[in-house]
C-alpha cells in the first residue's frame, strides 16, 4: 500500500460566519475531494457562543476532520495535536477500507483481536510518519481576531516544528479572510517551512464580516487546481493520492 | 465530546472479551489524557489496569510495551501482562494490564525528604534513559507526573509510555514545559538529546514546583535566568546548559557530569536535616549485599560522613 499525499485545510476562527454560503456545505465538498477540514475555535477568555461552537463542530464533521475550541494559551499544542490526529484518522480510514476488502464489509479495526490490532496500528503509524502533507491554513482575520493573531502566529511556528520532525515532506500555505478584494488574501505561498511568519499578519486590515463559507471555497478551489496540475505532471509516472491508495 | 473510559467502582469484577481473564477492581490509581488506571486483583496478584478513552491510543501503548518485552535483560518499563477488551453494552473499551508499581509520586518524595534526592533520581533516570536509548527508543513525554518513586531503596521508575517513540521518528505526545520545541530550542525528532533536554527541565521543575511560562523573551535566556536565581540549581548550571542546548548526545555523558558535581558539592550545605533523619533510618533499607550493609552501618555510626553515603547511593545506581 502506498499513500503519497494527505491534504488538509486548517481553519482557525473565533466566531460564527455571517456572510455567504454555509461553510459545512463547502467542507462536505472538500471531503468528497479527499481533503480533510479541521477547525479550531479560539477564545481569549469566557466562552464561545453556542452557535459559534456548533458551527466549528459541524464544519469539521462535514469535512471529515477534527474540531476543538480552545483558549489562546493552549492553541499551539492543540493545533499540532488536531493536525496529527486528523492525519492518523484519515490513514486509519484508508487502512480500514483495505481491511474490509480482506475481512468483509462488516469488519472494523476494533473487531480484530488485540494483537492484530497492534500490527495494523503500526502500519498507520508508519504511514503517518512518512506521508507527504499539504496543508492549507486559513485564518479568520476579522476585527475580533486582532488580539489573537500573535498566538496564531506562534501556534503555526510550533506546528511547523512538529511536522518537520517527521520523515515525510510538508507543504504549507497561509491565507487570511476576508481578503481586501477577494474572498481570501494569500499571506504565504506554498512552502516547506513555516518559520518566516514574523509580521505575516501585520498587513491585514481586520474587517467586520466573517465569510467563512466563501473563504473555505476559495481554499478548496486552490487545492483542487493544484492537485489537477500535479496529476497532469505525474500522469506518466503514475501519480498517487490517498483516495486512490486503497487500490 | 470525546468518549471517556468507564468509571469502575471498587469491588467491580470485569472479564476480558478475548482472553476471559477476570479482574477485581481494588481502587482507581489515576486518570489522564489517554485513559484511567485501576489497581486490580487478578489470579497473578495485584496488577495495574489501564483502560482507554479511545482504543487506538491504548493499542499504541501496548505496541511499545510489547516491543520493550522483546529487549532482553533490561527492564525498560512496567512489564505488560495482557491486552483485552471490556464490553459495556454495545461499546468496547480496550485495556491492558501491567505490573503494578507500588510507589509514591515524585514530588511527594522530594517534598518529604528534600531536593537533594532530586539529583539522585536524575542520575538514576539518566542510567535508565541510556538503556532505553541503546534499545533505539526515546521516552518523549518525560515529566515528574510520569515518574514514581519506589522505596527501599528509593528508586525512580517511569510508567507512562504514551510518548515513547522510535528513534528518528517524530514525537507526538509531550508536555510544553518539558519540550524543547516549546522553548524554541530544537525540533521534536526522537533522539537522545530530546529526552536529555526534558531531564534538565525536570531539574528546573524541582526547583520551581509551580513551573513558569515562556513569556516574550528568548527561551534560553529565561531558563538561564531561572537557573542562576536558584541556589540548588546553580552548581549544575553547566550540565543544565549543555542539556538545554542539545549538546549531550548521550545520557551516559550527562550522568557522568551530574555525578561529578554531586560529589564535589559541599555535602553539609546540600543536605537538609530531614534527609539526615532519613539516612539514620537507613538500616531499614533493603541491602543488596551483605558486605555493603556492614559498611553502611559503620557509616551510620559516623553520621558526619554524609558525602560517602551519597556516593553509596550513587553506587547503587550504576
Ligand atoms: N503501572 C502502574 N503502576 C502504578 N500506578 C500506575 C501505573 N500506571 C499508571 N499508574 C497511575 O495512574 C495514573 C495515570 O496513568 P497514566 O499517566 O498512564 O495515564 P495517562 O492517561 O497516560 O495520563 P497522561 O497522558 O495525561 O499523563 C498515574 O498518575 C499513576 O499514578
Ligand atoms: Mg501520564
């Protein structure tokens, strides 16, 4: 079994969307494309509105990913944990499919005797260590996020440390929303490292609306185009991706 | 949101789904991010049983313990006894049983008998880490919470292998205060220097039980400041700095430097009276060798030779 690339969108926001299409619909679409959507809800203090919290959960659920609502202090550790867990979850899904091919439709990893379960998990761990990751980071930069962007910047640097400690390669890109003229503004082009983040959020003009749905859609479009381009390039050499990996 | 491991009330009997072994719950030992640990009675006597919130995390801990048991001759963690599932309704909870380590929490020993014990435990820990590293593993989530002190003689033991990682891979489970990535002093690649950084932070944690945060300044600057500001840490400044900078590539080297400082430091200044009292009770400690025991008794009679007793303890560890 070979898995070439895992693709994820990481959305960091502090509230509810209030403009454009439903973000969980876009997340479902992304999931269909083989892209996982993880969502972090971030707070300075107090608690998030119920609808905000629900939306965070709903987007991740639809996007096949993981959500977590945290205070700025826990952001760094949460961001890396959510990303790693979502990678494992996706790979576990791939392996589960494979198992069903062998053991029959009804079988799940947890139906295996404990000893064999360990072996399967080891395969998942190996993959998580060696797989290539493409991560689209989408940060809410509406007015209320202003006080939290410093923590976001630190958390992303920390995430980069964790992912670069793996054997597999990484590619990151960072965008903020809402953009000045478009749905999103690119803050950092695709790069293997996230260490040049100082002042990356300085250029933004925090605005009042939160068009999470349209922003997700723009991110999804960029990732899909990228994949198509890559497939064209690697057609002859047999391009692979996670969705095809179970074959 | 996340599933929680079941609360098993003392007296509960549970039977594993696959192996049919029955365990009776004696009491809850503790609870953490990955699961809950109970002391149970089994056919083979008392055991620790860890039941997970999520099944995969339990399985990966089992994987580590299983591989440990394949390393001959050296003990790298609590020995694994059995793996099974507990069925409750239509839910299935993975659990494993392991050797029960009868010990006191790290800090309760230090609070009772003095910080000086901290240096002894660090030396013991470095010896254990060296063996672990030789076997191509890195402990990962090293912190006082994952250490227990067994008695007679006092000995540090680790138990939570949730962060234990094959050399060369990336560390997924860590605690920020003990993580060099958090302090901006390195990556999260599993290599000996990762653990040795954490060892230095355990020492700093002994001096600052409430820990402290990174703040805005450079990590190394803050840590250096804290080391210089504490009389117990100051003698170890060079060892600590070397470990913090990731310049020890080998636990053995750090152990050697630690021991040199312990034997150089003025023993009278270092030993609190509570430790002296404990030393006088030394007769109760189990002796591994008759001959050493006699030497030990003689030393007690001349209780002013405290340095010698330190060397004795250090000798026990090697
Ligand atoms: N083998 C053992 N013998 C005696 N006590 C144990 C043993 N294993 C665990 N414990 C006790 O159970 C508690 C919880 O165990 P453990 O740290 O493994 O859980 P955890 O879920 O991994 O926690 P975390 O990951 O948050 O540190 C520990 O604090 C310890 O006191
Ligand atoms: Mg623990």
